[in-house]
């Protein structure tokens, strides 16, 4: 992955005369009678003798969200081009997400540019940095023709409020967070013939070593010895055996302990309960939760959160074969509970509870689990809103933070009456209900059966939001999105600040 080189410049007025940028990015707002210039654009407008808004209107610009219009400067500025990007309608104030999306649209349009000066940072520095980096990302590892490279260098105009020191810290944190999102995207976008449990483990080991994390990998023999029946059952059908990873960031002074668990099915065919052929390729993304928590524990170390953060990552490939687990099998999960498998395509919950029970052995203060768990999540909430379940207070806290980041999660209940539908004829629990109703919630209830009373935990179902099968929008390209890395980062920061 190539991340643009980031720098902080003076405010737009000071920076404009001496910038070596090829393109200056300004924001526009959608006014009643045409585009308006956002803060940060005033100095650029001065170079156009105050006629920039009129010029943009003549070119057909409206200021609507993500609109991109390029204007040649014809020597009025050292930079050759002004790129005007729409922020959309202004409410009480321009929101961080408006800035992030506009910066993302600009980041996409800057492909092939060597150096840009982004003035959207005068509205919100963190959002401008995140949006620009995320928007400029492309995954070309498997293309012979790489096309236009992402913008190589980006200077961000300093906002008027705050000190240079604060701005530098914000730039560094935002850049590091955005880079963590790209770490997750790269993993998700890597195809399943190259990314399987052992190769994922190798990549995680490299990241752990580079960032001073404790690292442990359990292979299939160790999993068997220790009794991880869920992971072994699901992974049994593949010639590429399962793994369970543990990565720990342990700073000298840690106020709280946070456990992270992420679903790592490197490909989900459904197993013997085989999925239909249409769109089965999307199941390359069934390890998005694993990618997200791996990127997040690395991020915790990079930003030195005063928290102990431990990621547990179950990895398996769900395939049909002569060694696959079957509908009708009973698995003994880590910790001893038994589960009757009624559908081998409900595999995520089986690998997850093994990892969650193990995570809880270390007595964390919080348990954050995330997974591409159910198609029902997509039916209920669509492609851009995650389902957030768990213990009441922590669930609401995480959902609120997720909305603030622009990653958009919504709190969901775990209705009591669905629990009985998971009763099994012969085991402690069945892995599915046998009906379609409330499928996202039933999966959450299954997980809850393995969470000790009193532990603050959250389950974030990212089946839809983790992978963009449509066109690029805002700062989200096609493929892996990296949701919920920014949410986990913000939750960790919130726990560090407030306990
Ligand atoms: N990985 C899928 C869920 C999924 C579906 C993720 C669509 C992303 C997009 C999961 O393992 C699965 O197959 N779930 C089943 C559960 C069912 C058998 C109870 C589903 O949702 O159909
Ligand atoms: Mn499945
Ligand atoms: Zn799955």
C-alpha cells in the first residue's frame, strides 16, 4: 500500500503564494443560488479577484456533496489547478463527515498528481487527513497495469484555531488511524488463494514484530490439544488448516484491559451447507473482522494508548470436502459447552465463541468483537450501517461513537424470546434457529451464551459495511472498507480518557 506523504502547511493565505503543489483543493457548499465557497477557499478566491464562485457556477458546479470541478489557474497561482469539491448543504455547521467525504472524493480525483495542497483542513484537520488518505487508496497488487498512482504528497492548510503543536499531533494521529484502515483494506482485498489461515498468521506475525507486540499462534495440533472445537470443526474441510492468533499490546501503565476478537474466515463457501454460486466471491471478505482487529491492535501500539489491548483472531477456511464438519455434528467448544451444527454456513459464531471464551480468561474490562456474521444484518440495515449488539450501556456507547466516526452503527436488541429457538435436541445449543426471523439478533444471542455475566461486551455485525460491492463513494473505494477500524480506535481513545 502507498500512503501519501503528509505535511502541515501554513493557513491557505500564507501557503498559497509559496506552495509547490500542483493542485489546490478547496471546498464548496450547496447554496440556494449556486455554489458557495467554504472556509479555506477565501485566499484562492482573492487570486481570482473574488470571481471564483461565479466561475464555478458558470462551469455548472452546485456545491453538492462529492462534486468535483477542476479550474485551471492560468498563472494566477503557482499551482496549475484548483480542484473544487462539494461538501453539500450546510446545516448548523459543516460536519466532520461532510469534510471526510469531500476530502475522499478529492483524494480519488487527485490520482496521478504529485503534490496537492488541501484547504479542507481549515474546516476539520482530522477529517480532511482521514478522508484524503482513505479516498486516495487503490489496491493494484494483482494488476499488470497499475494506472494512475495515488497522490504522492499532500500539504494540509493549518486551521486558525489551535496551536501548531496540536495540529502536528492531530496530523500524526489521523494519518496513523487512516493507515490502519488501509492495513485492514489490503488484507480484505487479498484474494483467498493467497490469504488463508497460515498466510494471514505470517502477515500478523510480521506486523507484531515490527510494532513490539506479543505474538502467539496456535496451529491445528495446538488447537486440538487445547480443545478449540469450534475453530477445528469449521476449519476441518480445508487442506489449509485453521489457526488462532493472539497479539498483545501491553504498555507500562495501563488503566484498562480491552480484548478484541475478529472473525477470520478467509473464505466462506458455506461448507456442506453450500452457498449459491451468485456472489460467492464476496466471501473473500469474510475475514474483515479479523483484519479490523489486527489493524486496531497495531494502531493501539503506534498511538501508545494507555490501555492493554489484546487481539484474538480465529482463522479458518469454510469449504466442503470429505473432511468437512456436517449438519448434525456436535462440537465441543473451548470451555466445554456443546453445539449442534444444523447449518455449516453459520460458521462465524462457532469460531468466534472459541476465541471469545479464551479472551475472557484474561479478565478484560471490555470485550469488542466484530464480524461479517449474518446476511440478515444487510437485510435489516443495508450496506452502510453496522448492527451493534451486546451489554446495554457499552453497546449504546459504541454505537454512538460509531455514528460520530461516520462508520455508522446502530444499536440492536437481543430479544429474549429468540433464545429458546437455539435449543438443541441433543446439545447445549444449536448454531441456528431454524427460521429466518431476526437472524442478526439470533447470532448475537448465540454469542451472548458464551459471555460471562457482568462483562461489558459488544458485537458489531459488519456483513454489509465491511465490503463495498458498488461504486466508489466519499472516501470508500470498491472492495474492503476497513470498517470498523476507526470506530475501534475512537472507542479505545474514549476508554483511555473516560475509563
Ligand atoms: N459470512 C456469512 C454472512 C455474510 C453474508 C457476510 C453476506 C457478508 C455478506 C455468514 O457466515 C453466513 O453465511 N451466515 C448465514 C447464517 C445463516 C445460515 C443462519 C446467513 O447469513 O445466511
Ligand atoms: Mn457462512
Ligand atoms: Zn461467514
